[in-house]
């Protein structure tokens, strides 16, 4: 699984990095950003789904890799 954030949708509420600080951080203006290359280790998939489900703008996309 890989994480993406649509920067055009993100409004900087910070729920992603509050709920899943190992996967998300914030930029200089407080908008969410994916840490690293966005690849989610299997043990962090639940946290990634939780962050995506709690994003008010639905700016987080979870891409299932095959």
C-alpha cells in the first residue's frame, strides 16, 4: 500500500499526522505530507486507513500495490 496526499484538497487540519505520526508530517505551513516514499509497511496499514478515514477533505489516497 502507498499513501498520497492531494495538496489541492488538504486544508491543514492535521488529523493525519496527529493520528499516524509515523506516516505523516506537516510542512512549513502546517499542511499534511507523507513521510518518506509513502510505502506503508503491513503493520502500519491500520494507521494509514484510520488517517485517511478521518481526513475531512478526503485528501489522502491509499493506493493498493499489486
